[in-house]
């Protein structure tokens, strides 16, 4: 990758004109069937855009969204912690430092907004994201293991949970389930 390839990518605040491309990119890169505790949806994006204290950025190649990060000024019940919730870079653009630039932009906005810490969560099998976060000043602090019990006898414990029935999440009102691109 040439030096000029990286300089052509512009990091900019998310605008409504980016919404469709962010949603589509998320559907391409996130496996919404593996994480039953959260989901990728229009609501997930809209909640960030509708918040006055968000820290949301896009990586643009011209007018094309090739990456994004969605952050918010609060995490769970901690008003003094920011949350880097979603980050994605188009696979054709990975390896150019775009994700690191997005992390920096998000964290800088959250700290400027008063966050004393920025937290994020990374699935244990996602070594690329864990490496990205470590390289950008994040350190593991808490490990949470999702225990799953199947209603089907003999089904392998711990396998990827797919087709989870919809139910509201307490924190944000988002729905769990299979949210595929229409």
C-alpha cells in the first residue's frame, strides 16, 4: 500500500447522507448470528446519529464510506465513560491504518466530551479487533463469558447461537434476533 493510498481516505463526522452506506457495510462485515447479546440494525445506527453526544465518524474514499466507528458518551450506567460500540472497515481497505484513525477520532471526541475512560467490547475469537484495540491504548479489564444452555438435548454446548428469538434489551431497546439485510 502506498503512502498516497492512505492520504486519499478522509475521516469525517457521520452525516445522514452516510446512513445507508454505514448500514450496508455493517451487514457485510458483522456476523449478526454469532453475538446473541446485540445486533446490527438501522436502530443501532440511528440511536447513535440521534444522540447529541455521539462520537461517530466515517472513513471516506471520495463519497464512498469505506469504514466507520460509532461511539457514545455513556456506557451502561456510567455517565463518565464513553463507549466505542461499532467499528468496521471494508475488507478491500483493511491494512491501511484506517481503523486506527477511526479509533483515534472516536476516542478524542469522547474525551473532549468529558469521558474519563472509553470502553469497548471484543468477542474473544476476534483477534484482529483485540490487536487493533491493544495497539490503540486499550487494555483488557473485564472478561464476561456468555453461558448458553440449549433446549435441544445433545446439542453441542457453546456452539454459535443462531436464530435467537427477539426480545428487547434493557439498555437501549434494541431487539435481538436475525436482522439480515432486506
